[in-house]
């Protein structure tokens, strides 16, 4: 469970923004969506390799 300690005189919008950032960084929703269905380890590995290749391709294009 995420806890946000509100400091004295802190604006509620700012505290809400901190909460949203923590929630996104913890990746709660992403983990829930991932674990809805079973994914074979070979498929997970294939996706990781494809993602790494895509990111590497973007970085290579950025250098030029």
C-alpha cells in the first residue's frame, strides 16, 4: 500500500501529484494487467528481446 505523508501547509494537488508519481513508479496497474493471464517464459523472453532491439534501434538512429 502506498503512503503519502502530507507536510504542513502542503497543497492537496501537490500531494496528489506525488501519489500519482509513486503509483506509476511502483507499476501497480501494470503488474495487475500482466498477471491476469499466464504467459509462457519463452514468449516473455521473446518480448524482452524485441523491446531491447527496438530501443537499441532508436538509440542508433539518434546518434546519426
